[in-house]
C-alpha cells in the first residue's frame, strides 16, 4: 500500500485540527454567552472587533415528522411551507427519474467529495 505522497496524512491532520478548532470555538462561544449574561449586556468588545450576542428561540421538530406534515397539509399550508430538496432532486436527475423536461433545465458538471476512513 503506497503512501500517496503524504497527501492523505496531511488531509487527515487538517480534518483533526478542524474538529479541534470547532470544539474550541464552541467552548469560546459558551464562555462569551456566559460573560454577556453575567454583565447583563448583548455587546462585548475585543481589541479589534465587537461581538453581538442575541438570544433567539430555536424550533426543534419531532423526530417523526409524519404528524406535523399531515397537519400542515390539512391546514393547506404545505405549498407555502415546503421547498425542493435539491439533494434528492439532483439524485433523481442523475438517475433519469424526472423526465427530459426537468433535466433539460439543469446542467451537470463533475465535482469531487473527499472522505477519510480508518485503515483496518
């Protein structure tokens, strides 16, 4: 098994650093929120930037969305609230499942996705 010029190892290292930075970022966010609550303010200042902290209500939907979707349909809100799932539409276009009319409105180009897995 060749090492591929160390590119995979470098990519793995960056992925690990990214995860570590995201964890540090989350910890800092929590500390900033705590400090703003202690100071009873929604604005904190750094050396070069100011930070605005705004509380909002986050909506958490049920895991099984069938009931809520059915109620939305019953109340005739589905057309107003629904949107295209571009991931599923893209898959259907690639598999020729939507018809030429829809496919002809789109274009296709090559792209790449890279993922890492442990060697066993």
